[in-house]
């Protein structure tokens, strides 16, 4: 009961506080989704860093802790490569296009028809990420119930309810303000949990290392033991998929639109990268520890994502469980709310409003946004009931989105060729579904994920087709030339 009260008190207090602050500033439907131009660099950094940090850096890594601490290369490479690249380049580039959603950005580069494809296809991938956050939140509810509430379906259904309540009051600005507090609590709370467990293990963490050594699995506690499963199953996919796929998720661009300036986006690039990296360490340490304790392994049966929850129940007093679960929720709810807002934003702005063909009041637009958020959360909740492996779902969702961003990147930086983009998207989607549902029997275990064939096809076609076919100048150069022309025209008129 104490643990539940700690979690409820934390989220209720800050959600209500920041919710009312945000509500006073919310004047338009767009304010609900992106809080345009209202965030300074620290809020932008916290909101962006927590956007890709949730289930990918916590629940999925806990679930894969059987591979050892090597799974930490997920967060090391995401934080060290993806976060700085996005905040220095991708985010500011997006703002130059003067659009409100990522599908609109793709449409501005390649035309309205391809925008429709992105609007229809990409949210399916984003919804999958939202499912992972709900599953992670479900593990928290399971832990807070003392393991007495069945994980599926009750914990998952409750997770959906909690997520929608968290979002509805004031949308993006509320979430951004919350994320400043969440970022601090996530780091402090999770490392306190690691210290507590280490101090209450017989023999400390050295005893956990001894267990793995006795089992002949010394690699489990060695970050630099690069087994094929770590290299091909974690490290390579993470670098490529984060840079070329996560960068297509609209949730990543919402903090960019909320930023006061490009300077406020770039300023937190390296601090944000470090934060994104470090945030996963406690959960992997706890996950690897849990799987070395026989009573924990016996209690979780075949659902390894519950290992940290069960470790907490067996080793921690109620107040410490509360602190640990608040820290975990800070990551999960931040990412989950961002993904749900992103899907709802795209569905509202790029499908519902254009189909209605009417101008509505801003009050109507705000309520429309809230209704779509509820619908999206319900879809994600019922989808989450069917998921068996979170990391596999991540890779499939990322593979679905990767060709979209590869073509966008080519169009922004190199050449705009609509025919090449269409061929690329169609071919890679076919390859993705083929490899997912009819993977060839000759395929080695490490390459059964659709990531590898999709990456080869989309990057290969992107280079070959654009070398072979003529096209327009890349969008960034077009924008630069237009600004130079406008500047010259102003100078001429002034003279």
C-alpha cells in the first residue's frame, strides 16, 4: 500500500500542477499536441530524451537480460549516436520545412500522395512502440499489486487507463513540464534501487558475478564480451534503426516544434546523449541480477520482463518499491504519452481534419484531439494484449519506418526523385512483410529480423535509383537558395 501511495502521490501532484499550468497557456488545438515555441533548451532536451527512452531502454532490455549486460549497447549507441545526430541536424532541418507533422514534411519533399502513404503506414509502427510502453507500465502495476493482479489482461488494461488520464488534461506542454521532473527522478530513483539491492545481497554484486561464472557464463557480466547475438542482434540494428528509423517517428519532432529556437534544440545534444545512455544501466543491472536468483526465476515463469518487478517484491520494503516503480514509470509514461500524442496528432491533422473539409473552433479542435487520444490508447491497449516479445516488436516497427526516413533523408540532403522514392517504399514494404511472415528457411538465426533485408534494400535502392535517374535539387539546398534570393531581392529593393 505504501508503494502505491508513493506512485499515486507523485504522479497525481505533478500531473495536476503542470496540467493546470499548461491549460492556462493552451489556446489552440496545436498547443495541445506540440506547445509551439514554448520550451527552452532544458525542457526540450528532457522531453526529447525521454521520447525514445521508455520501453526500449527499460522493459525490453530487462526482457533480454538473459543475454547479459551486453544489451546495454542498445542505450550506449542510441545515446552516443542517435541523440546528438538528431538534435544537431534532423530536428533543426525539420523546422526549416515549416510543417506540423512528419508526414507533412515527407509530403513537402515528395508530394501529397506519398504523404498519404506515410500517414497511413507509419502510425502503425508508432502504435507498436506505444504498446511496448503499456506493457512496461503493466509490469509496474503488477509489482505495485504485490504480484497478486494478473499481468494479462488486468495490469495491461489498467496501464491503458493510466496512460490516457496522464495525457488528457493538457497534452504536450503538460508532458514536457512533467518530463523535467521525470528525468531527475528516473536517474536518481533507479540508481538508488541499484545501490539498495547491492547492499542487501549476500556478498553484494560480486555474488551475482560468481553465480554466472559458476554456470560458465562469464560473458553475462562483461560489457565488452561481443557475442554474435550482441553484435548482430543488438549493436548493429540499434545504430542503423535509431538513426534511420526512430528519426521518422513524429514523437521525436514534437519537442522540436515546441522549442523556442534551433539553438534550444542543439544546446542539449551531448548532455541529452549522456542521459539517454546512462538511464538504461540500472534496469539492465537489476535484470541481470534478478536472473541469477533462483527464487526470482521460479516466480516469473516464462515472462522475463517481470524479473525486476519480482526482484523488488522479494528484496525491497514498500517504500523502496515505490521509489523504484516511480522511476520506471517516469521513463515509460513519458515515452508512451509522446507516442500516443504523435499518432493522435497525425490522425487528427492529416486525416480527420482534411476529410471533414470544415473550419472548426479551437475549442472543438482541442476536444477532437482528446477524443482521438482516447481511441488511439484503446487501440494500443488491446494490441498490447497480443505481444509476446517486446524487442522483436521494436525491430519490426523500426523496419517498417526505416525506408520512409531513408527516402526523406535523400530528398533533404541529396536529390528529390519521386519515382525513385515510390519504388523504394513499395519494394521495402514487400520485403519487410515477406521476411516477417515467410522468412526463408536458409536464413541464419541472427538475420531472421526483417531489419537486415530491409536495410540493404532501402539503402541500396536509394543510392542506385538516385544515381541512375535525374531529379530535383535536395530540399535543404532549395531552402538555402530561396533565402539567398529573398535576401538579394530585399537588398535590390532597398538600394
